[in-house]
C-alpha cells in the first residue's frame, strides 16, 4: 500500500520530468535525419521555463474559461499520464481509472482546449476547434476499439492487469494484436498532432489544427499547453509500451522498479526514434484526408477485435 | 365485473402502498382546476407552479423511500376504467424508480417554469411570440399526472389511457405557442405520431391480453405468449414506445415538437417523457413478456445504434438551440436502448449479472439524461428569455453577460459529453463494461455485432462532445453575433435555482454514482434476477466496480480529489514562482487585428459543423454546402448556405403524406356526383351483393 | 306491457299536433323542450319495466337503452335549438311560419324514431323509418335555399329508394315466415319470428337480409350508400344535423341489427357479419379520405359520422360479447359526442357567420368557452382518452386483433387515417390567430357541456347496472 | 287441367313486368305516364284477382287504392304538372335505350336466378310472383338511373313501389298493414314530389336534373 503510493508519486514526477526530454529527443533525431545538428536535448526545458516567466497577453474579450483551460488541460493529461504504468504496475491510482477512464480524461482535455479555441472569437480558433473535434470523433472510437480487442483477449480494461497479463507471455504473437497496435499508433499520431495529420512546427493557418486553437495563448498559459502536449506524447508512448511490450516492468509481486525504469527509458528512446524516422519520411496530408486515415484506423481496430474471435475461441 | 365496486384483497396494504401517489395525482388535477378557474388571478402562476413543485417533491421523496426501504408493491384496484376489471395501480421497484425520475424533473421544471413564465410575461418575452400564448397552467400539472399514472398503471387499459393522456396534455402544451408559425405543423405531426404509437401499443397489449384472456399485468405475466406472438409484440413495442422515445426513423416529430413548447415543458418532454417510453419498453420486454430471445436484444441494439449515431448527426446539423437539444435527446435514447438490448441479450443467455450491469447502465443513463437534458433545456430557456432568440447564429459571448447560466451550461455540456468526473461518463463507462463482456455470449453474430455497436457508441459519444463544444462555443463564447445577444442580461433567481439543482446533481452523481445505482438495484433485481454488485470482491462503497467487469473499477471521488490535488498546487506554484502578470490587448488572430463589429469573421454554427458535415453528412443527408463568393473588390460578405435532407422524411414520411393526398383527391370525386350516379352506386352495390349471394349459394 | 311505453310514443305525437297550432315561435320552442322533457321522464321509467312484447310494440334490453338515449338527446337538442333558432330568426334566415312547422316536425320526427325503436311489427318498424325520412327531408329543406333543396332532394330520392328496398326485404321475411307460422300478423312480429327463426327457410332470409342491409344501410350512411348524408347534415338547420347524426343513424342501424339477430337465431343462413364488416371498413376508409378535402365544417363532421357508423357496423359485424359491447358503447358515445359537436358547430357558425372552415380560426382565442368545448368534443370523437370513445375503440381493437389480426390492422389504419384529418382541421379551427368576423354567442352552451361531461364520465367510470345492461344486449346480439 | 287462377295471376304479373320494360323504352313523357297507368291497372287487376282467388277481401282494398292513386290520381296530376310547367315533352335517356334493354333483361335473369331456387317450398304462384316483382323493382331502379328528367324519375320510383305491391299481394295472407303503409307512403311521397317539382321549378326553371345538380355541396 505504502509502496504503491510512493510509486504513484514517483511516477507523477517522472512523467513530468521525462516529457520534455522525449520531445527534445524526437526533435534532435529529426534534425539529425535531415542532416542538421539540431537543438540541444534540453531545449524544451528552456522553452518552457522562458514561457513561464513571460507575462500573459489576453485578448480583450477572453473569458475566465480561456484563462483556466490551460490548468484544466494540463492537470487532466498529467493525471492520465500518471495512470499509465511505466516502471511498475503497482500504482495507488490504478484502480481509480481504467483504460476507458483514461481515454475520457484525454477527451476532457480536448473538450476544454476546443472551447478555449472558440473563446476569443477569431476565425482561426474556430478552424482549430472544429477540425480537432472532427479528428477526435474518429480517433476516439478507434482507440476504444483497440481497447475492446485487447479487453476481449485479456478480459479487463485495467492497465495494470493488462500489463501483467501480457508479461505472462501466454498471449504469443497475434494478428489481431498487430492490427490493434497499428491502429493505436495511427490514433497516437492523430492525437498528438504529428505529421501527417498535423504539423506542430507549422504556422500556415489553413493547414494547422492544434496550433490554431492555441493561437491566442501566450506566457505561462502557452507553457502549460506545450507541456501538456509533451505529456500527451509521452503518455501515448508509455501506453503503447505498457500494452504491447510491457516486459521489464515491475509488478507488486516480483520485478524491480529500477529495472522497469531503465527498460522504460529504452522503450521511450526507441519510440522517439521511430516517430522521428516516420515523420521525416512522410508528408502532411490534406485536412479532409484525415477522415479516411482515422477511418482506416477504426476499421483496423474493429478487424482486430473480430480476428480475435476467429483466432481464438473466446 | 365482480370487483367493480369492491376493492381487491390486499386493498388496505395496497392502499397504503400507493396512496401517496394517488393523493398526489388528485392534487395535480386540483391544481389544473385552479389553473382554469383562477386564470385571471395574478397569483395563479405562483400557486400552480409552487403546488406542482411541492406535489412532485413529495412523490419523488416517497418513491425514493419506497426504493430505499424496499417496500413491497401491492396492487390497488379502483372502481374505474374498464368496467369488469377496474383500474389497477401498483408501484413496484421499477415504477418507483421512474416515478422518482419523472417527479424530480417535475420539481425543477415547475421551479424554472415559474420564473420563466414571469420573465415571459414581463416585457422580455415579447418579440418571440410567447407574448400572447395559450394556456399552460392547467395542462402542466395534468401532463405530470399523466406521466406518473403511466408508471403506476398495472393493467393494459389504465396504461394506455394514461399513455395517451400524457400525449394529449403535452400536445396541448405544445399548442400553447400556437401563434408561432411552425407550431401547428409540429403539434399536428406530434399528435399523429403519438397516436400511431399508441395504436401499436394497443395492438401489442391486445395480443398479450388475448394470450392471458385478461388485461391485467399479473395475468399477462402468468401467461407467456407464443414465440410468434412475442416476436410481434416486440416489434409493436419498438414501434409504439419507439415513436414516443424518438427511435430513428420515428423521431421526426421530436425535433419539431419539443422545441415548440415553452422551455420548461420542452425540458419535461425531452428529459422525462422519453424516459416514460423507456419505462414502457422495460416493463414489457423484461417484465411482461417472460423469457427473452437473444434476437430481441439484437434488434434493440441495431435500432439503438442507428438512432444514437443519426441523432447526434442531426444535432450537429441544427442551428436552433432547442432543436439541437431535442436531436441530442434522440442520441441519448439510442444509447439507452443499446444498453437495454445488451441487458436483454445477456438475460437471454442466462448471464444475469452482466444483464444487471447493462440494465444498470441503461437506468443510470436514464437518470443522467433526465438531469442534464432538463438543465440544458432550462439553459436554452434562459437564453431565449435573455436574448429572445434560439438561433445559434444570433448568439455569442453570453459567458460575459450571463455568468451563472454560463457556468451551469458548461457543467451540462461537459456532463452530456461524458467527461469524467461528471455523471454522463459513469453511464458510458458502465455501458462499455457491459459491451466488453460480449465474449461471454454464445452467438457469434452477437459477439461481432456488439463490437460494431461499441464502435457506434464511441462514435456517438465523440460526436456528442463535438456537438456540445459547438453549442457552448457558439452560444456562450466568442463575440455577440446580434445586438440582442450583446444586450443580454442574467436571468432571475428562480430560473437560476431551476438550473442549479440538476447541475449540482450532475456533479454529485458523477462523483458518487454508487448511491443512485444502489437506489434502483431492486428494480434491476426484479427485471433480471440479479444486481450489478452481486458478490463483489473488495470495493468499499465509493468504488464503482461491478462484478462482471473483471478487476475494472472507476472512482469518481478519488479522480476528482486527484484533479484537485494536482491542479491547485499547480496554479499556486505557477502564480507564486513563475509569473502572474496579465496584459489585455486585442485578439491577434494571425494579423487579422481589428475585430470587426459585426463579428462575421467568427466561425458560425454551420461553419463549425462543416468538417463533420463533410465527413458524414454527404452520405447520410446528402448535405451540400454552397458558398457565394463575391467578385474581388466587391464588398459584399461571402455567404455559406447549407442544404441537407433527412432520409426519414425523404424515404418514409413524405411518401406516406403524398399517398394519402393522392387517395384523398381520388376519393373526393365522390362528393360531386349526380344523384343518378349515386343511385347507380347503390344499384351496383345491391346487384353485386345479390350476385354474391347467388354465387355463394350455388 | 308497461303503460309507459305507449306514453313515450303518445307524448311527442300529441306535442306535434299541439305545436302546429302554436303561432308564437318563442313559446313553441319552450313547449318543444317541455314535451321532450316529459318524453324523457317517461322513457327513464322504462328501465324499471319488465321486458314485454305485444303484437305491435316490444320492450327489451336492446331498445330501452336506445329509447332513453333518443329521448335524452332529443331533450338536449331541443334546448340547444331553442337558443339557436332565435339567432336564425334574427338574421332573417327563418320566419315564424316555418318555425311553427319546424317545431311540429321536430316532435313528429322524435315520434317516428321512438316508434321505430319500440316497434315489434316489422311493418310498423318500416313505416316508422319511412316517416322519419319524410319528416327529416322536410326539415332539411327548411331554409329553402338552392343548396338545401338540392340536399333534401338527394336525401329523399336515395333514402326513398333505400326504404323501398327495405320494404321488399320485409316482404321477403314475411314470405319466408308465412309457411311456418301461417298467414297473419304473427309472421311479421319480430319476437315471434325470433322464437321460431330456426324453422324458417334460410335462403329466403339471406335474400331478405341483403335487401334490408342495403335498404336500411342507406339510412345508416354506410358507404357506398352514404351520398345523402353529408349534404343533408350540411344544409339543414344545425339542430337537425345533431339529431340526424346522433339519433337517426342509430335507429337505422338498430333496424339492421334486429334482422341480424333474426339470421343469427336461424343458424343455417349465411353469416351476416362479413357483409357488415366490409361495408363498415369501406365507410371508415372512404370517410377518412373524404375528411381531408372538406372545407365546410358541418359536412366535415357529417363525414366523421359516416366514419364512426363504419366502426360500429364493423364491431357488430365481427360480433362476440366484447365486440358487441364495444359497438353498443360506441353507439351511445357517438350519439352524445357528435350531437355535442354539432351544438358547438352551430354556435361557431353563428358566431363567425360562415360554414367555411377557412373562416373559422382561432376559436379558443375568440370564443374560449365554445372553442375549448368544441376541441374537447373533437378529441373525444377522435378517440382520445379520457373520453368514452377511447374505451370502445380499445375494446374493439384489442378484441379484433386477438381474433383477426389483419382486420384489426386495417381497422387501426382507417382510424388513424381519419384521426390525421381530424387533428389537422381541429387545430385550424381552434388555434392560431382568429380570422373573419366575430359575433358574441347567443344562447347557452349547457347542452354541449352536459354531453361532454357524460362522455368523460363514461370514459372514466361506467355505472355497474349500465354495464350489465350492455352485456345482456351484447349477449342477445350474439 | 289448366289452373285458370294460376294462369290469370301469371298473366297479370307478366303484364306488370312487361309494362316496366315499356317504361324503360319510352322517350316521351306523356306516353311514359300512359304506360305507367297501364302498369297500375295491371297491378290492381292482379291484386283483385288474388283477392278473388284466395278470398282475401282486404286485397280488394289494395286493388282499389292502387287503381285510385296510381292509375288515376297520380298520372292525372303529373299530366297537370307537365302542362303547367311547360316541360319539354321528350327526354333523352342518359343510357342508350338498347343498353338499358340489355341491362333490364339481365336483371330479370338475375332475379329469376335468385328467387326460384330459394322458394322450393313456396307455392308456384308465389315464386313466379316474387320473381316478377323483384324484376319490376330492379327495373324501376334501372329506370331511375337511366333517366335525367325529374318526372321520369318519379315514375321510376312509383314503378318500384308497384313492384313492392305486386310482391305483397302475391304472398298469401300478407296483413293489411303493409298495403296501408305503402299507400300512405306513396301518397306522402307524391305530395312531397309535387312540392318539390314546384319548388325546383321556381328555383331552377327546369326539371332537368343536370341543372338542379349544378350545386353539389362545397362547389363555392
């Protein structure tokens, strides 16, 4: 019990610390792949610190909602990140929320960010919000289908249980899991506003989604939102790791949290690299192709769920 | 007809059991009389609404105690209704639960309505037709009485009488705005659809009663109908109760009629009356019809899934606030029906615990939807009172002018979008837990089908979130789109209170859902012979951990605490050590500096829906956007016009209507014939019948 | 035989003769009411009398209820008419001479109907119905307008022919019975015929029933024999429309049912039910469709009467204790409701100065008491609870569906078809912004609300004795 | 041997039927009335013969009533009306004469088909008589349909009632009440027709139904 509480606190801190690092790593690898030296690994920390110190410039008709959204969003994503077992499944909050609740938490963050985008009454906020909600409308079902196919296999949606079960090794290699993995990766790309869905680096109004919503933000608010985005990236990496390759993670009964931590770092590095490679090797797609992209993800995940019945008589 | 004048054996205990709602019903009728008799008196509104609120509160409390106390349900027979059987009233767990929902809605609605009508009467109202409206007062209590009576009815006749009485009174309430252009069409469609539904129920009960040889529910319970008859009953119930609940494609009246009524009535119709329809489904499918067959549930799930997705898509197309809310009701009903279908399926496959889980999800969503849908309709009423408009494209920026309403509306929008830790999410969570148990089913079609249904539910939920971001963002955020919106002011205390109560409950139920689930556990137990928490392993009471969901659990309270524990320090730390300086300036908007006074550059309701319209609408509604872009140098603003058609109208109702008209035109010729032709008709009839007789004999 | 029965017949007859002599129409109108009151009082005493039969008259459970109903509606209508004709005179549509004639005819009409109801001799029954036709023909043409004369002419020709066919049927009945029961009155006395019905040659009975159904059916207004009904209702004075719909149709149907009972008692004949069901359904659908195109308010409700006669004919056609019960209840409810509607319509037409529905809008706004009364009446006739018609339709539909599912579906479709039209029109009439001229209402709304109260009461609670009465009659009808 | 009673009755009945065919055939109003008079005479003859043959004195009354009303009063009155109102003397039938004839013949066939099989146990006379009267009734109806003129419609109606009387007298021992009722109704009917003809005249200046029926309700 005590251990689980300590683990939980450690994890909350850990995700907070690691998130900018992961983003930095991705940027670095991308730069190297493009043949640039690229920024330092710690650049994201510096950016956040600078933003935090800056004053906030608010639009005249910004409401209290606009000012509180960054905190709500950051908290929600932070909490969600804290729920994904990274180095041990023995977390105090584990029973509080399962995978579905976690998805819903991310939904909450998105909901409020979309509202904030519409608060100042500029056209770009509207563009961002509407597109974001459209993307979410397809990403969420896909995500839940992934959950479904995993749950059909594992008969649970509690992440700790899933990780434990997967580590048990009784699962083996499965077509459906592969499909679910692909679907989850596609969703992750969409949700984190990465290429080809969106480009965090761009400010070309007509193509941007996430950036359009946060256009009016500045100073500490912007810092929180950037931080939240980094946390989200980390969260998805951790989620994929926890569900599909949880090996090395500690459980209440056996395994060492430190080893779990090291393995997690390794997994993050790998994930970051993979993302960087993927992003450099593909171009951004038109906003209205996104529907097809995520629809594909949805179908894949559904297929995964169905394949399960075929492959195994559950 | 022995017991016409004598009261049934358990008379006394029965009387004790049902006496409170009976007295309450009488009180409601009395209030209606007052509403008619003293219609000129200045105090009448306060008396009727106050009285209704009190009576409903009493009944709600009574129902709550009946549920908590697990009090037995006796039947009482009144010497009314069908002569030889009388009117049977009974309040078992299920009835009591729905009585609680209905009458609680009644309390808030009367509270809000009191303030609303005063606001309408006082100047504000003029300008949008409520100025000289028909009478509401007499029919408002009658409507509530009708709904309660449906829930208490224990024989087919009483049930149908009160069912149709409910439709009738709500129709009259809709007609109270009869001076407005669209009302009469809406009201007509409503009453016709409602009566068609009643006709279906009539046939269904006829079938059930023919099996039992009696109209009493007890007798019907005893005699399970044959498979064929049962199938027909299921179909008829889907049509009958479905037309009232708003299942696609029988939903067409709903987005027209619900908004036409005064807002507090809309809240009742959308938030509560649809639940009465759900009650009818549960009562017949789970209680009266005996052992279910798996495909019943399958049918319910398919219809529900279609309804859920279509409903929310309709909602996304609407620009009228109340119409949007009505459409979102269709979606929520779809979700509830899916849950019911799951419960049936699991009941049929003899896994009662999972059935209990699904049914709990359904009933919990019934409670939740009644809460946040009433809340949102009240908000719509507040907006209407404050701005005189229901058109999203004439609203905006209300968060600055109606601060209280804005907060409550935000709670409502978040709750209906199923965001944790609010109540909407708990319902969805339970539903998904039930869906995840699909592998436990024997039928392959169901295993796979339920996965698809799950996807549909998720899609509906995500679209609902989009829909309410749109509603809240357009109405409350941004800049005002019309002078009325710019000049709006906060509404009165009564209306605020009416909104406050459901809003608070949305939070409470989200944090402590187990309370209400425990409350209706007896109802669930009665329907599926199991409770959602049977033999649960380890959770103390604040944990929501149904047995069937293996090791899955959710705890709204801890989640709320965690959010608080994380966010409050965060705010403090940042403001203490980082910076707390703020500078106000004009919105930047990518160099588009000077915000134009008309606020036309903002995203409008229809432009917000455009991506989703483009993703889904093209195929479902063959929606077409047309943008009129003026010549370069021309200063006219560009105009976006959206055209879309409802398939239910295009392929079902318009053909029916035109067919009737065609036939009527043909028949009408008979009015204008000569006497000779009429004689000829008569003569032909005679000769034909004579010839018939001759033929028959030989 | 109780003396009350002859008295019930004599009272209106005497009143008719008396009223011919009264020149002052105001006095006459109240004499009219008084006479009706006396008749009703006498009729009510019949409930206590034992069933009995003479060569000419008969008294049994079946006709006593209808006699009472007729006397009651006769009374309320006379009250309505007393308050109605005042305005007709004022607006110069009628002159005192015509009114003298009108009041006499009103009583004569009541007499013929009561005679038809209490007749035991088929010949007398026929004469009475014929008399009812003649008197109403004269009253329909009371206004002497082109329209009213055309309507009365149509009415007279069609019903005259119908009556003739009915007479032929009666002769056939006698022809069939005469070999069994020997020549003379016995072979035309209904009770005797019923007693020895089994011995009568069934084939002739079949033939006879065809003529009787077509003949009296014309008077019931069953499609396709209904053509006279709408115009007669629309062009005559409204009180007459009320009694036509409320009473005359019932009387004609009563005649048909008497003969149906005869056939049922014989056993070897064809089943009369299907014929009645077919005609009933055809009337239901035809009327339902016609309702959509009507622009004249009285004609509109006349078609609604055809619709309900169709439903009732269907109910008796399918038969059985429940359906018969429903049919009887529906008969009573329809008389009360439809006459109430016509009272309201009469006032509305006078208040708005037109019979065109387009000219009668927003009645609940311009004349609340009248508007809501009319609305309640129409809702009641549309079969909405808590009014009595709902109960009869409930019983009929559920019972039919249990026995003949497809027929029940057809029936429900027909009822919904008509329902749609009723809702459409009643919303136009009662709601929206008032149109056209708007005079104050003359006279009392008491009859309207009295009928509505009764219909409402019946929907909520039927007194035990009445139920028992209906059940015995339903059993008689088999 | 020859049953003279049967033959005579048969003859008279047949004559009535024949005359109603003749009615169908007529084009001119006056000849129409004359034929109708013949029919009435034949009918009263039949009634009288029945009264004599079966010794049922009350049938004499029927005979006399028929003779008085239908053979004398009504034709005369109608003559008057026609002259007074200057009605055009010829009326073109709505149906072609030939067609009407065919219809009439088939109707007679139908009625015989209907009546004969069902009356095995009735006397031959009754059967014949019933078949004839049914045909007369149907033919009268056919006539009302096939003529536009009010007078000819009245005549058609009358001939229907002739058919009824023929049936009534044919059945042995039919009580008087029926004839009385018929007579009564015919009388009233005639009065009413008279009233109507005059009113129609003063309203529409014609007896052509097409003009009268220009108003069909709701044709505003």
